[in-house]
C-alpha cells in the first residue's frame, strides 16, 4: 500500500491543505493520506492552538474522505515535533507499506537544517508540492538538488520524465505543481479575530467548531 504522510500545524486546517492532499493522492496513486498535526513546533513564531483541538478540526474536515486519516502520534509523543522521530515511528507501524512524506516546497528548501535530514531521505520517499506561482520552478531538478544535504547530492539521479529525483538508496523525491489555492492559516485566524468571513476558505463544519468553541478570538 502507498501511504502519504502529511505533517503540519494545521492551525487551522483549510482547503489548501485538503486540495493538496487530494491532488497528491490522485496523481501518485496513494491509497491513503495520514494528516499528522504537530504537538509543539520549535521553529514556528505563531501561537499554536492546543494540539487536541487542531486534531479535532482535522477529523471534522476529513470525515467524508475515505482515504484520509488523522494521527495523534506526535501529540502522544509530546514535546517538540521532529519529522525524523515521526517517520521512524510510522515505519514501525507500516513496515510493509511504501511511505511518502508530503511537504510544501518552502519546507523542502530548509531541509538542510532538519534533524537527521540525510537519514530521513534514506528511509522514506518525499513528495514536494508547490501551490504558489512565486515558488521555484519545480522542473528545474538541477537547481532543486542544491537544497538537499551535502552528503546526498553526488548520488542523486534526475528523472525528468517523472519530475523526480532518485537517491542512492533508491528513494524518490517527487515535485508536483498543484492547484494554486493561496489560502493562509494566518489570514484565517486574523479573519476570525476581526469578524471577517472565512466562508469557502475551510469547511463549514470546521468554521462552526471554531466559532462554537470561541477559538482564535
């Protein structure tokens, strides 16, 4: 089975996240996508809502999508959330499955600074998604190699037919251009604070949950 792992703060989850997961699953034939909200993220300046409430909003948003799931693996682990730790745990949970870690291109560009960045690329496939026109051209694989940890670059093979890189460990790094829904969780939170409509930016059920529980106010 091919499983996508979609991590993030989801503060809150919105249609940009959901559309990215849907297009990624459809184009790369993923059997399911697991949304993994962070517990605490050390490099985020924003104030995060309690992880249990962010997880609740994810479950509300994906309840009618058969191939979408949510995981509390980082919440249960506690402390700061590191992708490496999560991937190791998920590899133990799904030892026979093919795992794909889904991240935005902005996250990929900072991969050199990740905890155990090289090890991550040795044990899991990656899908890098780009939604905004201002982001780098994902077809320029040569340029995108430069953002990988130094130890990996020499063993990388470019596959222009599939728009992907292949590591020396035969792990795949796909680059996908998806529908450009320029939706921001920050703007959504500000809209709630300023009593501005968020209709069509995130599911109505999530909007109602936020209003009923007086979140982001």
